[in-house]
C-alpha cells in the first residue's frame, strides 16, 4: 500500500491508497471489495468518468430540484391570485 503509484499494475482503491498488482489476491493486501480491479475498470476507462460524476450529482440533487420547482409554482400561483384580487 502506498500514497502514490509505484509502477505499472498498481491500482487506486476506494480508500485513496495505491495497492500493488497482487494486493487483490489476498497475499499482500487487505481484503477489499472489488480488490484487483483498477479504478474505472467497470466502464472500460482509465478512471472515473465525468459523465458518471455528473449523473451522481444529478441523482442527489433531483429531489431538491422537485421541491424548489413545487415551491416556485406555489409562489407564482399565490402572486397571480393576489394580483387578480386587487
């Protein structure tokens, strides 16, 4: 385990540490979920993609966006009702 890659085959784990190529085999490293797979292996890339990051942010903000939209619509309806009654 290291704070920086020490050569080919080293992979970055979710804990932010670099592990040697054989760390996923259980000989030299901790038993990590997904050990042995380099970052981005699932998507075939060399790291996490910007698209995946943007999609994660959108998923997390989505409920808040709906709440803001509902409040905005309610305020507009109230303003319209007040404007029509005067």
